[in-house]
C-alpha cells in the first residue's frame, strides 16, 4: 500500500464480520467495498473491525482499541444484537453517542458514518419504532452521515439470507455492499487527501 493511502474502518458486529460466509475475507460487505475501491484505483484501504456478537456496549469498550490506529473514515454498524436481546433503546442511544464522542476527541478529523437497523415484525411496533428511531436521532444530533437501513432490500428476504434468517448470504452481502457504496463512494472521491 502506497504512502498516499487512507483508511476506511468498518466497525461493527457479525453483519460486518461476514458471519457464516464461506470466505468472509472476500465475501463480507467490507471486502466487497475494498474490491470496488481497488477497481477504481482509489487510494484507500479497508479495515474490517467487525466482531460477531458485538453490541453497542461491547463497541463502546472496543472503540478505544480501534482508536489506537489512525483512520480517516469510520462506518459504525452496531445495534443489531442490542435489538435481538431487547436492550433498552436509551442504553443503545447513549452508547452510540459516547462512541462518536470518543472518536471525535481522539481523531477529530475522522469522518463518521452510521448505519441504521430495523427489527423484525414480531418484535412489536412500539419497540420496533423506538429502536429504529435511535439511529436516525443519533445521526441527526451528531450530524454524521447516515444509511437508514443497512439491510435494505435484504432483511426478511429468504433467498438473500442464510438459514438463520438474520445474516446475509453471498448474494445478500453483495446487495448490502451496493447500498453502503452509494453512501461511501462520494465521500471517498471528494475526500481531501492532503488533510490529516
């Protein structure tokens, strides 16, 4: 990697790690984003900091380790496991705000992106709404880039998910990568490569 390269970190849970895929290093959505970057010969490298089972609380503990290395952009994908465990939305929101605050304190030049999530229908409408509202509220308050639903077009579609109905299969990961790329690509090509 040349000296001009910049770093894009994907900080998330099993959805980012590529859980259940035969080759996460090449089939996860961050790996597919790296492929797109390479194809366009953009001076960026992707770091996949996905950890299966992670929650926003786990992410809050882990962010200090991530911040030990400099990066230019961080894409936060956390909260799916919070929702599956029925963790209070206030706790999720507080964790996400604190993660963003720590990033801004230690790496003030970093651009922050946040992915939203949604819960399945069987979780009940009040919790589903409060849950999805956390992400949009945090993104709005913190003024970060926002992808409303990481699994748009993939969540709840059997043929795009593994047998557990939660984690995207190879085809699903490709669709997730397309959605992420729409948000990330303009930021990459417009990034001031001279700043640090």
